[in-house]
């Protein structure tokens, strides 16, 4: 590991090119995660509900004389429930014609441009969001790589960036921040502090606790005052991730930045889309953006603020 990093440090162009190409491929995989992970969770919930309903049905049948041989029929509506559906299987297909996507049709950005944004078989439009996610992932990763150089910290922050991209788009689509992504990221941040890649373990643990409890407290205060839920538990866990990664000292900056970003983007989107101000909007993307900005330029932002107030 150390020898690889030393090579990267001596060849900046090679380091950045490698990170860029890998991140483009990761961006392509993140499109799969963004689409499939919520569906995988939905299927899991449905399976659990089906088990509970089947148990209840069996109890009812055992207490009823109407249950006789030949009266029950197999449920064919769920015949595909046992078919594998994960981040690997089934293979990607066109949602309209179901034609399998060939490997050369899945090259990040290039394939979309060559195909002119259409399916090669049925000419069904392919959303521009797919190459956009790939490009965003690569650009953000390159910014991190250039800012921190070829270091273990840079590799950690690049991986965090990939997960943040997935979380952002999942929250936009489903108003959901899956535990399958936030909790492993939290543990990774804590372990990184123990290994000496980021902050001290003490600051990391306190940061995680303060990050979670700060939004948790706001959630319950808002609910007690209004009877409504202002945010989800995924937001608490995401802020805990940043607390564990950057320390409790960064939390105020992240919260303030996310509020400003959320207000600007949220109001703009509601105005453009013509929706009511009471329409719920996901807070996770703004938290992810603010946390990512703080991860790179938090010290400069805090320094500029203190200079502004003459501290």
C-alpha cells in the first residue's frame, strides 16, 4: 500500500488519471446502487410483511372450519419474488424492450454519447442522469485527490465522496438515507481515526455522538411543538458520519452550510416546479453537500468567518 502511494506521489498526472478513470467506473456502479438498493429494501420489507401475513392467515385458518382441502390456491402474483435481485443480478437491461445491455454499451459517458442517449435496440431514450452521475463522481473525486494528494486520507475521502453521491441521489428519489450505506460509513470513519488517518479517536467518538444527538434533539423539539416530523433518522446518522470523520468542531459549520444550501436550492426548486412551500424536501443532499465542502475547506471557511467577525 505504501509503495503504491509513493509511486502516485511521484507521478501526479498518473495519480489523477487513475483516480479519474476509476471514479468514472465507480460512478457507473453507483447508478446501479441508486436504482436497485431502494428496490432491494422494498422487496425485503414486502417479504417480511408477507411472512407476518402468512402467519396470521394460518392462525385464522386453524380457528376456522372453512379451511378445507382444495379451497386454498397458490399465489402466483409473487412468482418472481424468489428470483435474484441485488447489485449484481439480474444483468442490466433496457427498461422498455428488456434487451440486455452489452459491455461495450456500458462504458461510462462514452457509450451514452455514442448511442446519442438512446437504446441501441429500441431507441428508447436513456436518461442523461446516468452519465451525469458518472461525471459528478469523477469530478468530485479528482477535486479530493488534487486537494489531499496521494495519501491515505485522500483515498478515504474519495471513498466517502462515492457514498455521498449515492446517498444524495437516493434521498432525492425516495427521501431515504439507507442504513446499508450510512452505518458502514460511520464505522469506517471511527476506524480511520483509530488508524491515525483523520482526527483523534476521542474527537471522532464525541463528534459522532454530537452529530447524531444534535439533529435528534431538533427532531423531537420540532415534533413536540408542531406534531410533525421535520426530518428522518437517516439525517441524524449522516451528520454522525461527518462528526466521526471531521470532529465535533466541524458540526456547526456543516449545519449552517446545509441550512443555507438547502434554503437556496429548496426555494429555487419549489419556485421552478410550482410546488407548495409545505411540500417535503429531502435534507440529506444538502447535508451531504455541506459535509463534503467542510471536509475539503472547513478550516478555511472557519478562518474566514473568524476574520470577518474580528475574532
